[in-house]
C-alpha cells in the first residue's frame, strides 16, 4: 500500500515537473514563431486584404491587429488570443484557423496513428526475427530491406505506390479519405475508420481502410525499417549478456527467454525512437498528404506556407510542437514502465 | 649517441632523442594507425561500397560538365523532337517532356544535392559544436541554462516543419533553403556535444590542465574537442544523407532549387505529373536521391563501427 502511494506520488511529481518544463518550451517556441512571422517583409494587413483594398480599410485593420504597437505588445495580444484558442483568420480558406485545424488535424492523426501501428508491429516483428535468426539468410534479407527503407524518403515510396498499386494495377484507391458515394459516418472522433465502426457502417470502414493503406504504408516504411534495425541491434547486444545465459542454464524455455527476458528490456530504445518518429511523422506526412490528396494538417500547413498565410503557419507549428512535447512525456512514462532501473534513478533524484 | 639510429628506441634517454628520429617514429606510428583503421574499415564490404559511392558521386558532381553526355541539357534547353523518349539507346535514362536528357540532369542534380549538404553542415557544425562545448564545460551555470533551453525550444518541433516555415517566408531558392535547414539543424550538434563535453570535463586530463592554469580556450579546443571528433564525424556523414532528403523535400514543394536548374527533388516533382505513362521522368531522379543517401549512410555506419571498435 505504502509503496503504491509512493510510486503514485513520484509519478505525480515527475508529471508536474515535465509539464512545467513543457510550458517554458512552448512559451519559447511561440516567441520563435511569432518572430519568424513578424520579421517578414510586407504588411500583414495589406496581405490579408489584397492589393486593391482602400488604404483606410488597411489602416483600420492595422489598428485592429495592433500592428502599430511595438513588437512585445503585439506579442502579448497574439499570445492572449492564442491561449483562448483564437489564431485569427486564415487567408486561404477565409475561415477561422481554429476551425480549419479542428477539421484537418483528425485526418492527419488517423494517417499517422495507422502508420504508427504498422511501424511498431512491423518493426518489432522484423527486428525480433532478424535477431532470432542472426546471420542467417532471413537476417540478411531483413537487414538489406530495412537499409533500403531507411534511405528512401517517404515521398518516393508514395510515388512508387501510386504508380504501381494505384494507377498501373488499380488495386487501391489513390485519392482522399473516402470514395465518392460512400456515406460519411457521424462525426465522433474525426477518424473515419473509428467513427464508421462506432456507427456500425462496415462498408464505409472498409472503404476508408483501403484509402489509408497506400499513404499509411508509404509513411510507415521508413520508421519501420529504423525500428527493425534498432530492435535487432539491442536484442543482439543483450543476447550475449550473462543473465540470458543464466536463464538458459536454469532451463527456462527459449520462448520465455526470448519473449519475456530479452524482448522487454530490448524495447526501450525502440519505443523512444518510435515516439519521436510518430511526432515527426505528423510533419513528414506533408509530401505524402500532397501526393495522395489527403486532407490533413500537413497539406494545410504547406499550402499556408506557400501562400504566406501567417496565422495558419503559426498555429500549425504550435500544434505540432504541442503534439511533439506530449509524445516525449508519454515516452518517458513508457520507458519508466519498461525499465525498473530508470524508475529507481528518477525516484532517487527526487 | 645523437645520431645512433641502430640503438633501440627504449634505450634512448628522453633528453638525448634526435628530433629528426622522433619525427620519423611519429610518422611511422601514424602510418600504422591509419593502416590498422583502414584494414578494419575495409573488412566490411558495405562500408567500402559506401566509400566508393560517395567518392564516385562527388567526382561526378565536380566534373559534371565532362561526365554528363549532354551538359547543355542542365541549362534552359528544349528539343521537342526528342521529348519524352523512354530509356535506352541514345538517352540511357530517357528524356523529359521537353526533350532534356534525364541522366545528364541527374548528374548535375548531384551537384546541387552535395552543395546543399556541404553548405548546411559547414554552417551548422561549427556553431552547434561551439555552443555545445561551452554549455557542457560550464555545466550548471547560467550559460548552460540559456544555451540548452534555447536548444530545447528548437528541438521541440520536428526540424522539417520549421525549415519549411522559414523557407516559405524567404525567396524560394537554393541559398535560402540552405539557410532554413541550417537554422533548424545546429541544435542536434549542440545536444550531442553537450552530452560529451559534460562527461569529459571531469576527466583527469581536463582537471590537470585547469590545475596548471590553462586558458578556457585551450581547454575547450585542445583538451576536450579532440576527444569527440569521431562521434561528430560519424554524425556528419549520416547527416549528409538527411540534409539531401530534406533539401529534396523542400525542392519538391517548390521552396528549393528552382526550374530549369536540375535539383533532384524539383525533377521528381515535375516528373510526377507524367506518371504512370512516362514513369522514367520521375523515377530516375528519385533513384538518384536514394543512391546519394545510401552512399552516405553506408559510409557513416562504417565510420561508426570503426570508432566504436577503437573505443572498446
């Protein structure tokens, strides 16, 4: 009882400390983005209204956007709005940026989560297989394939898939999240596959899943290959440790040695890299989203960047920063759960 | 005694060593160390393959005008009579929609890819390493806090998205793409060097240098820095591949090398419009990107194995 309460208290302290740190990082990030957005040549009010708007309207908007104030004052206004979830209007869609993000973020999350599941399952399975049959042809084949996966950018996979499976063979739908005429499920989570399952629309689920396969696999292959390499390397390392030999000598079945005593501690680097990859994939998805016309936040962000839509750019970067930081906190928790030594060290440093 | 070369080394008193002979021994030792390192490196055929690829690509990039079969195709050029020719015969990789030889353009594309990589790394490595050294050596002071917290902020966002944001507010061209990527890349070196420096600062050789009154500059650059050259070099070799990928991504969305200049990413983007019928227009530049990245990754892995073997 006492130990459990202690563990909970330490967990709370750890979370509190990480959250405080994260707030500082996000604060700094917001200053960085704001600076990038404001040192631009050109008048944001003029850009927003277009070249033909009368000067008085521009002046009125400048006043409204506080553009006549000093930069620190402008920053506090901007930060106040951002904290209330108001990032202003998007120049491209002519809607509130917050509405846009609420619409596009779930599409990206669905894609990145799907790719993440593929990455973890595929990467760990291939890595374990490779380590289990180390130096056999299976190992060599997996190592060559994962090397190819690491060095090929996702957009090249995307183009090849589009070419082969979408256009030449016509096996899979290559554009968007749903085929035309397929009923959209009622909005719950924004992830179409999940919403369709919740509503019991199996046909919609199947269609959405088919749309996910090509962009999802294209996005996943790089990190999957990375995970396979890391899992193999750590497992091969740990395989030579004395404790494994001791367990084998005790007559513990090979399956248990591999699965329980070898795999679990070997997953720590895999999980750490996975979390970073998962968050980075939200950004890396942008070319994949462009190629498959996937209505996600990366495609939205790139379009905003190409058209200098500052409100949208700042919001997208901040949101991605938040996701990245949250993922890092989750990793630290998971790694702690996997490795008792790290847990103990954190406890002692309190 | 002074010029007695037949005397065994260990029998010579330190004060009596001929400087000429000492230099000779030094040279021989160095040659032996290199020889041993090269032997270890060459045991792994993949590392050697990586080295060969990197050297070949570099030479092709430098001598592009002499290597490429149609160097004028890298400039504004049209030949509609030979447009969209499939690979083979006169044009090994085929021609694009306005009749330019894709092989020649890929060879020139190597140039821009390597220029991007070299420029970004030569901007990023000195800055990142210097900041990491200073923060690591002055660990626990206000300098450490400022440098590392700023680093954390840059590391809190995927580098690609910030590079895109910076590139998008500048004029789209190769120089600005390099600046944007550089601005996002230094924190990775700062973090790497910080970890190494904060471990090294407690080593005896650093403490003894401090004790005899060595200056901060001497300690940072002559005592600590030489002990972290191998991880930095390894990271640089692996990073060349990543910078090439990021550069091609920026070009792909139109924020890097501008047409008609043959950037590899630009060529993939332009060729993607002609899929699947004229597949060669996009696929060969895409393969060229993969080849560059593969070469630097194989070389980087080889270096890492070499250095980690030396340590143990």
